[in-house]
C-alpha cells in the first residue's frame, strides 16, 4: 500500500514541526489544584497521615440519652474499612460539636411542650491525631419516648484527606441533606403515628378513669370525697391535660412548615401527605376533631391500652432503633442514598475534582455533547428525564432518588444571597491561606449576611482555633429559613414586648429557634398566627406567609444573633433549655402528670373488667404505620408505583449494606474503583439498583474500548479509512465468524461513532440475518455474522447490494472495502505510532480530539452567513463556495475531513430541531463515491 | 436473438442528486399505489388495505386510513372545487372487498362507503369538468360528488375494465381485455334530467390484452398491449394514428416454434406503462425503455435491458430525465441525450432489429422513412440508480420540491432526497428556530 505507515508518519511529524500547535492556557477555574505535598516528594496516593482506616466511610452516630455518644452503623459496613479506628471516640467527638439546639420543653411563657423543627447543622471536623477528617451532619429525630422528644443523630463522612472534605463540602452537604431529609420525613411519619396511638391510649384511659370516678361517686354519696376519689379525679385531670398536650404535639408535627418542603427534597408521598393535611386543616375548623375522626373512622382497629399513672424509669426502656424511628422504607432509602454518597466520593480528590470539572464542562457544551459523550453524563436535564425510566439509573443519583422529585437539595440554592456570602467566605479563606496555615485554621461559615461582620468573626475564630491547634472545625449552619416561633408571638401578645425585646429573646433561643414552630395554643382551632400579631410584626408575617420574603427577615434576625452562635453556641442553647436539663423523661418533665411512655411492661387496670389487652409492641408499630398511610388516599398509590419500579425498597437494608461492601478497593487504585462498581452492579443488578449504569460509562468499559481501539489502529494499516467511515456516518459493517472477536472490535470502534441523540449509540454489536436498508438508517456500526452455509449467501448478497451505504471490514480475510480517505484528522486521532499505551488514556485522547471536532462542527453549523444568503440575489453557488472556503481555510479541514464536519453538522441540526429527541431515526445520508479494497 | 447486457453504473454517480433517504414504514404488505395529494403530501396504498397519508418533506406519517378489508385495487384523488362548501380534498379508494371508500384527506374521516358493487372496481377516474367520477369493474358506473349513482353500463366483461381514461367530447375510453370501448357520457340537459352513458365504439386492433392506456395530449391517446403493441389513437375520431409492434423476430411468418418462443418471451415485451411529454411517448416495454417520437412517428431511443426484470413504472422529469422502477428492486435515472447524426449515416441495423417498422401502417410509413434520413437520434444514458428496496419497486412519485418517493413489495416506502438541498433547508429551519427562541444575534 502506498500509504505505508512509516512514510505517512514521517511526513506528519514534519508538519507538526512546521506548525506547532499552541495549546491555549487552561482557564483558571478549570484547573485542578496541584497536590499540596508534591514538593515533599510524596506521591499523591500515599496515605496522608497515620489514618487508621483504609478508605473513606460514613458513620452514623447517636447521642443516646442512656449511654451517651455511640456509633450506630458505618457504610460500608465492613470492619476492614475503618480498621482500628476508634468509632466510639470519634462518635463522641462528632456528637460534641452539635450546634443545633434541639429541644422540646416548656419555653418560658408556654404551657405545653413544643417541637422544634430544627435545621440540620453541617460541620467539618478534623482530628489530626487520628488522621481523620469528617464532614458531620447533625440531625434530630423525634421520639415520643425520648427526653424532650428528640434524639440527636449525626451522619459523618470520614476521610483521611482534609482537602477532600473541605473542597467537596457543598457536594457533601447537598448529598447528606438528601439523606437527612429522607430520614426526617420518615421520622415525622413514624412520630405522628406514635402520637396517634398514644392519644388513643390516653383517650381510653380517660374513659376508664371517668367510669371509675363515676362509680366511686355513686358508691359514696356522703357529700365529701374520699382521698381515693380525689386521687382519681386528679389522675383524670392529668390525663386530660396529657391528651391536650399530645394533640398539640400531633398538630405540630403535622403542621411541619409547608414552605420548608417546597424547597427541599421530599418524597412525593410526603408532599401529598402534607398537602392532604393542609387541606384537612383548612376544611375542618378543628384539627383535633379531624384527627379524632381519623382515629376512629378510617383506620384499622388499634386496641388502646390503659396508661399507668406512675412513670417508669427512663433507663428501663429500650430506645427505638434508627430504623424504628424512621420506618423501614425510609430507612432503606436513606441507606441507599448513603451508599450512593460513599460511591460518589470514593477515590482521590483530584479524581473527584477532575470529573466534576469534566461534568461542568460537558454541561456547557449542551448542544454538541450528545455526539460523542456517553449519554449518562450528558447533562442533568437529560438525566432527569431518564430517571423516570427505571431501567436507566443515572450516575448522578441512585434510582431510589426518583421518589424525591427535587433533584438538587434546594437548601443550598434557596438560601440565595445569604448562602453565597457564606460560600465566598469559604473560598476566600482557601485562597488567602497557604496550605500549612489552612490546615490549622478554623473556617467558620457564618450565618450572618454582613460581610464586614463575617470578617470580624472570622478573625476571631481563626485566633481561637489556632490556639487550639489540634482540631479543625468548619462550622456551616446550613439554613436560612427562619420562622418566628409561634410561642414568641403568643408570648409577645400576653406580655407586651417591644420588637427589640423579641429579638433578643430570639437570640437567647439560639439561632435555630427562628426556624421552629412552637405552637402555643390552648384553642386548637386557632389559626397559626393571630391577626393582631400580624399587624404588629409585619416581618414575622412575611416569614410566615411567603418563603422568600421570610428569608430577608430571617437574615436580620440572624445578624443580630450571630455572635453568641459562633462562640458559645452550645452554652447559648443550653441556657435556653432549663426545663430540659432537669427533666429526665416526659413524665417528669410534665410535672409528674399522667403522661407515660407506653411500655411493653405496662400493667393494665382490671377493675370492673374494663380491660384491654396490651398489643405487642411491634404490632403497634405496624398499625401505626398503616394508620399513617390510610390517612392519605393518594399516597399509597404513588408509593406502590414507585415500588414497582424500584424493588430495592423492599430489600432488607442489611442485605443492601452487606452487598455494597464486598469491596476490596483501596484508595490508591481508583481507576479500578469504578470498574469494581460496575462489576458489582452487573453481578447483583437484579437485586440492587446500581448507581452506575453497567456498560457504557464505566471506566473499565472505556479502558477496554480504548485498548482495543488502540490495538485495531496498530494492527490494521487501513484503520484510518475505517474510522473515517464511522465519523462521516457511513455504516461500517464488521464481518466475521467469531462473535466474541467481532463484538470486541465493534465495542472498541463504537467510541468513534457519533450518536444521533442522547440515547444509545447507533451500534449493533451482533447481527446474523441479512441486512436491510432500515439497518443502515438505524445503525452506523454493525457486527455481522459470516455464515458459510447457503443462508449466508443472502447476507453477502445483501451486503454487496447495499455496498454504496457501507464500508465492510472483513475480519476473517483482513480486508476493508470503503471509500478513500486523505484527510489529516483521523491520522491525528488514530496514530498507529502513538506513544499512548494505556487504553483509558487513549480513550481520553479520542474524546478530546472528538470534542475539538465537535466544536468545529458547532461553529460551522451555527455560523449564520454560511448557510443563509446575505442578500437576496446571492446564488447558491456563492453560498456553497463560501461554505467550502470556511471549512477549508477557517477550520483547516483537508479533503474528506470536510465530510466529517458536514455530517456532524447535519446531526447537530437535526438534534437541535428535534422537539423530542429520539423519536425518529434521522435520514440516511450517503455519497456516491467509489470504494476501494484495502488489504494488509 | 442477442440480449444486450444490462447497463451498469459505478458507485460514482456525480449527476445523481439523491444523496439522502428516509425509510417510511407503515404498511404490512406490498405497497402498490402512491398518489400525490398536494405540494407536500401523498398517500400510499397497497395489499394490506390501509391507506397512509404522509408528509413528503419530513417523512412524517400524517394519517392512517383503515376501512378496507382486502387489498386496494385503485386509488384516486377527487380535487376539491373551490366554489363548493366542502373544501376538503377527497381520496377515493377501491378494494378487492368490492367497496369504494371516500375519505377526507385532511381529517382521515371516512366520508362514505359504497358497497353495492357486483365486482371489484379495478379503476377509478374523475371527470373534473363534469364533477363526476367513474368506477370500472365488470361494468362502468358514473357517480357524482355526493356519491349518487348517476348511471351505469350493462355488464361488459368478466375480466373487467383494466384501464380508463377521459378523452374529449365527454367520452371515456376503457380497456376491456383486448378491446377498447369508447363511452359517451350524456349529461343532463334541458331535455332530460337523467345522466346516461352510451357505448359508442369498440376498437379491436390489439392482438392481446391491453395493459396500459394513457392520454398523450388532447388529441390522442396511446395504448399498449401484452405482446408489445403500441397504438396511438386519435382522440376525436378514434382512429389509429400510429402502430408500433415490438417483436423479437422480424420475419412476418412465424413458425410454431417461434410462436411458442414469443409466448414465453411475451412477458419481456409487454408494455406495462407509458409516460409522455409533448414530443415523445416513453414506454416501459418488458425490461427495456423505448422512446417513441410523436412527430417522427418512430422510436428515437431505447434501452433494451434497462433493468434486470420488468419495468413497472416510468416517469419523465422536466429536465429531460426519465426515471424507471422495476421488479428487480432498483430505480434508475436516465437522461435523454441527443446525438446529432449525419443524414447520410445509415442507421445501425441492430437498432432497428428491435422494432418492426415494416408493420407501421401505410399512411405513417412514408413520412417516417423520410424523417429517418435527416433525423436526430437520441440515447438514454444512465446517470444514476437508487438502491434501497429489497423487492420489486411498484411505483414512484416525483415531487418537485421534496424528491422522489418509491413504494415496493418489501412493504416499505423510501423518500429519496437531495442531500445538499435538505442540508440547506435544515440550516434555514435551524436559524428560524434560533430566531424564534431569541437566540439569534446578527452582527450589525
């Protein structure tokens, strides 16, 4: 062959020397920071410090009221991962930085316990001694049996790489917020169910007591009451009070602020639930009544039990597990999300950053990236569309997420200006401080909106933390939604206070209090905000009525209260909870009144034969579960639908956990990490929804495809015309007897095939029947079986008949029949003398070359004057010559390269025009050009 | 008898404008008919009994008309009259289930269904001037736009009418087997309010079944038969103007063996389709194409084996191009090129071996001979072929603006387009869309 590889390559090199290609400098925002320890001679993949764990993991801990901070579970649930790392000690550390003041109790001026709807707090914490750095996400769950009704939990992402935590803070925060929201949603449901059961119990107890009192009254009509009777009456009164309190709590949990939900991730079921309740609340004047009717009408029978007057010791009871607190479905979903997080942040920081930049860049080229990029990564918009299809799980989110409709945690976004100021502070810190310094500095995310103030606090904090030396803390309190507590408003009504006083009161309540709704209402039918209050405090009204406006008000509040939050937040919050401190359990807290946690060891009164057998604990839970769902009519159906699509929900969470963590992957081989993922996904795909689609986008796939493509290029001197065929849209038929070989080559060559849309590439890996004209319209790369039998004659006949539409690569005879190629593009793309050795490198090389090509096609396609006459009298010939000269001179395309760009331009046009991509196959374009037979 | 080899063209077809194709799939059986509805729409029909309306520009399937239970035997459009209230164009389809259905081409609504036929309607024709349409089966019926049966003939033949064209003076000519029958339509006048149809004349000049019948111009029409007879008739007095007999053996005395041979070969010389322009009649004769000049009254160009098997449909394009499609599954584009011949140069004998000029009827033979001597002869040059269908291409339709539509026994319809032109159109639409979206910024 005249185009002997050596000669060609030699001339090519000369050309390169003549015109050195000047790489434009990479814009700063796209550059990945160099590994900080390079000058120390360390390789980037060596362990940074004496971390006792082998790779990143997620830890869930609880601050148990009985035993203190304790680790609950880790993801991956594999002891090898965290090794000798002291989870107990670390739990203590991370739980001790919980800055959220979550309490339920009797705030001053209120008569009933109130729930705080507390925003999660997000903290970065470092322990240089342990070599562990953690993103810590604190959240509070409600438990009727817990002290103050709350159970503090935290989820921590623990890594040995501090920079990873710092730089991925936003992403971590977003992802963990999703998990947290999922837990809390489930918890609200479970809590409401628990309350309802409790109310039934109380109601039943009241009936029993009432009967007894009546009997006693009748029994002794001496005119005075016996001490026994008085005791009974007192008991009855306290039960009444308890009922009111619990009804109030139920109302509170159900009136979980609506506007909060609009912004956050939420399961549709929950949304309906809430809307349902909202409508319920609006239609019925008395929510309690409606709750009562709910209780008695539309739910499976729950046998109420008598509540004993005496409180049980709170240490006797067994606290509910996290799963019980959140109901299994939500718990499973959370675990899925956490596993997803663990996968997502696996590997080195540079790797993460590069892929993030990659994705960000891809999003920018949203017009052309469908051509060669893997469709999964193409862009979020597409991903969202695909998400509704269960069979196509997206990389960005696990399929389970489709339950929660909002793709991005809006907490971050909705905060708007406030949040951005926080972010800028963080970035500024990074830029200003050197690496060494940076390590030692405590960066604090302020909840203040005032930059000047921010700086002041920063200074203060930096000093403080440097002195502490050992630990690094970044405090990000991630919330801005502030809701003036109702109790405040009530208090301000009863005790006239100036707005200033109200503010300072809010300060003393600790920042988060503005987020809480504390319903202080003895009259159940009362509207959320009294009208007269609205009149006197317009800012508060704004907060209540519209979310964005509320933001403003919130910031003002925040501004004034920031200082205490930074320094002694914990203390500040503790000051406010005197009632909580001395109260051990609810019974005590409510001054020995008859509010008792229902316990299995509960004895029922058998007087007068009014007896109810106490149901089993787990059955209660079950019923509560069902009760909860029967309240919303719309919810179960949507739930069912989603469950059908994602059987993972029905999985045993422990199974899920176990399966996710057969991992032997080490940190320093992350190219394998993803391939491991894909292999796990493929082996257990029937049971576990894979976060990564097996196949196309996995790194292993890319590596293999790259390797085989490289092999093809080195092996076949006619690789160039073959690749040209693919790039110019002429179907390449790979003909061979051995299916495995054909498939392998087809997979490799597929990286050169432009896609029609954002769906799968037009590649058919293996066909055994004669090809048809439709096949050429549909497929651009076909693996075809060569059959020796007479049946195969039909196949070959069809091939020769349609030869003008195809290039034929005969693997058995090592021949290629295709048009001539004399361009310069493909030799650069597929240089058989390339120094590239690794398949993944070659894949990336191809991708970058193709991206360059795409941008040429983009310019050509969207250049107005090239396609439309500049004036009416311009002839088509003139237009054509202008196009030709643009392609040749401006884009520097030689000979057949023009056809490639023209073909890509046609695809771009079609894709841009298509309203609903993928609905139809594009036309089959072809040229009447002679083909040549190439042999080795 | 020599058989000229099939002319082939390589992969390099610089003059072939069709560089894009779109496969349209909706039918489940042989697609036999294509009919143009307007500038951008066409309808297809075939053996599966359904009619599909397509957008010729985008290839979009617009309507699917379901109503027939058996294969469709004829389809025609009934153009709307602008004076009328019902502006919608109608599509008439006849089927082997002995019904005719009238469709609204815009909505796909079945306007009416006529099922009173004794036999399958094999041809339909519209007499726009009278605003009536005719259906030809074993008899001939006349209908008005409201689908009232105005009149009908008696039973004509069991084979039925195979072709029907309108000729001047309210007459139609029907091909029934070997004979042509001229009917005159009597429209209601002041004297009688009844429509009537009268048999005027039987023309019995064809030796075999008449396969094709078209109007050449206002003054003449042409018929072709199974054994390759081509007769040009005067449309006013129904006399033969010219007679061409395409035969394989020039000798007039056929022996029995040759007779058999002729029968065997008859398929090769049967005239399946005609097309014509002002000067020429183009005939699809067996596998070949012949150009008969009306002025010279002789064949001026031919391709004896234009295709591998029978040519089923031909059409003349404005630019001296001829398109033919065939049972071999291909479509070929020909160009009629003139080659100036010296008057003295003898016409190659091989050329005339094909045509029996000795049989030209008397009054025509003399001028033909005269013209031959100083005539320009032409040739049909193959300039491109379209390979797409895997089975017989039954028919095609040419759109000036949108390219060529072919239908085939492989159940497919293919839209062939000029790639360059389509590319330009797509750019135009692209920038229109950009402009609509407000994304277009023109440099001032």
